[in-house]
C-alpha cells in the first residue's frame, strides 16, 4: 500500500508538471483526485488492511492528497502567468519586470522659505498679499517717497517698459515695497501684511546679483506702533527661517520710505569667529526696515498724526541661500534639474 501511494504521488506530480494548458491540467486533476480517480481507488483498498496498518496508511494517503492538491494549484498559477505573459508579449510589455518609480516634483528652496514664513506670519494675523510685477512709476517710486531726482532711484537699475500705462510710465517692479501702498489703499488701517514676490533689476549678474530674485515685504500700520514692534516682527521672521533665535543688532540705515531707517544684522549662523559668508565679521546684514515715512501714509490716504507703522524688507532668495548653504544666486532661477533635485518635496 505504501509503495503504491508513493508511486501515485511521484507520478502525479510529474503529470501535473507536464500539463501545458489549463484543460490538460484539469484532466490530470480529475484523473488523480476526482471521485473515480486514482487516489480514491487506492483509498478503497484501505479497508482491506489490518487495524494495525490502517492508521499509518490513512495518514500517508492524506499527505499524498495534500501534496497532489498543492501541485495542481501551483501548476494552475504558473500556467496563468505564462498565459498573461503571452497575451502581453504582443504589446512589448514584460509583466515580470519590477515597476519603475514615478518622478515627483519638489518645492523650490525660495518657495519653501516663503511658504514657511507665510504660515508663520498668517498665524500672527498678517494678510499675505501680492501686487503686479509690472508696476506704475508712481507705486514703485513716487508714493514710496522716491521722487524722480532722488539718488535712490539710480541704485535700483530699473527695467522700464516701452509702452506707457494710462497712469504714467511702467516698469518691472524693483522691490516688493509697492505692495505696501496697494495694500494700504485696499484695506486701510489698521493693517498687517506680508508681500512675497518676484522683483527685477537690470544688474550685471554674478554669484550675488541676479536680474530676477525674490523679496518679502512686511508692513504693519496701526495706532501707537514703534520700533519694538518692528524688532519683534523681524526677529520672529529670522527664527522662522533658521529655526532658532539669532542674536541681532540694529544699525541706522537710509531708505526713503522709512524714517528712521535701520539695518538689522544677525550673528552669522555658520560660524563663531568669522567665515566666508559673513566676510569675517561674524555679522550678516539681513533686513532693512524702519518706521513708515509720513509721506507713504499720506500717499495711501492715511493721517500720519493718527497712524504710525513699520515696514521691513527681506531678500527671500538670500534667506534661502543662507539657509541651504547655496553659494551662487544664479542657481535659483536656472531651472537646472541637477540643482532642483537636491530639494525633495
Ligand atoms: Zn560667519
């Protein structure tokens, strides 16, 4: 009995592996395991064994049945795979190859910094606002207390448009400060606003100068606003970018649209004794700012006797460079994937 069962198992598995189609496999299955199949016929012989032999033979018969069932299942699977591969071979596809990753985009380093700051300032009650990149001469200069003959205009290397608008000459905005005027005219006071965006200058390009770069303007106008409020906002911004508080200092600075004006410097986040980034001084010039000039408030239709405010500007491109250790601003707008792929989403 034992020999016959073992032979059935061996021959059965061989027959399964030789079946080349689903129909052939089914025939083999019926022949082996069907109601009138070979295994059933053998099992009928169990009754003729002695009571002592029967348990071992029954156990073996069960094992043979399971082995044959498993062989048939596996045969069915490999036939189905082969059939699928056959179907797909015509369309040039190999279903057994591993899948390939879908490329996914990342966030540009400037946008990453801008988004974080937008979240931070939104949480402090600021509106995020933007203005047009083609700006009127009035908004870009005059309303910000920079009249035609003002020397500050020369430092802006403005790109002028050939056609004039209905309200005077047009230029590509040289800073995000015109959004101060636009936001004040739209919302009035009290107001807290930040304005991130692209600005343009006709600069000779090098590692620190680019014709297109990003700034973020901040403006708060209310009653009783002073320098401490400005310092708090600027320090919050730096903490947002660098993830920790930096030591800062204020120096007097001149910007036509603020009075008094300041330069905010921060301790170099990269060194203790001077490095290339801080040019050996351990301080980095980071943000100009100051109290809003009365002329700017008047341009926006506000009474400087009632309202005061502060404004600050931030080089977003420069912040991103400092944060990520990028040494050449020209990478920022290069569109070069070798650069961009280093900033995954
Ligand atoms: Zn340094």
